[in-house]
């Protein structure tokens, strides 16, 4: 999902429920990054799907995010 108006709706919906939201931005879609519910904005790599998964795994390790 891009950080456009649809992404903004998701950020607001989750944020209003107290769920922490980070936006992964790509290109010039920045609207969702401006939401008061967005706690952090990160750049989304434009590589292939395997590299994107690797980036998410590295982020989870760096931030000690576990399920």
C-alpha cells in the first residue's frame, strides 16, 4: 500500500485504536507520512520482492520486533 490517501486512511484507523504505525514511503507518495498517528517514516526499497522481505527482516531485528 502506498503512502497516498488510502495509506493515510489505514494509518488513521490504526492510530485511533492506539496501534503504533510506521509508514514505509516509496517515491513521491507522502500523504500518510504527515499523519499525527505516524510515529516513524522509513524509505521502502525499490528492489525485488526478496530484497524487500530481507529489508523487513533486518528492520525487525534492528528494532527487536517479535511476534
